[in-house]
């Protein structure tokens, strides 16, 4: 859900979408999971995959 909010819903600030997802990960899983979710969503919010490749759906010129 947070990835959709980051990519397609400009009404939700990135920080809010990430914070809500991290909070859910903390309450439903482990603290390690929360860090992982934070890292993945941070990469999505930045428009780059962790490898440095453009995230699918970006219209960036190559």
C-alpha cells in the first residue's frame, strides 16, 4: 500500500506513507522488518531501486 501511495498518490506526503508502513511493520513483525521496510520505501520515494537502476514506471531519459 505504501508503494502505491508513494508512486501514485501525491495527496499523501512521502514521509507519512513511510512512517505508517514502518509503524505497521514494528507492530506486526520485528524491528529488523521495520528497518527493511524503511529502506525499501526510501529507495522507492527517491525514485531509484537499491541497485541504482530506475524504478519501473519512471519516465527518466537514459
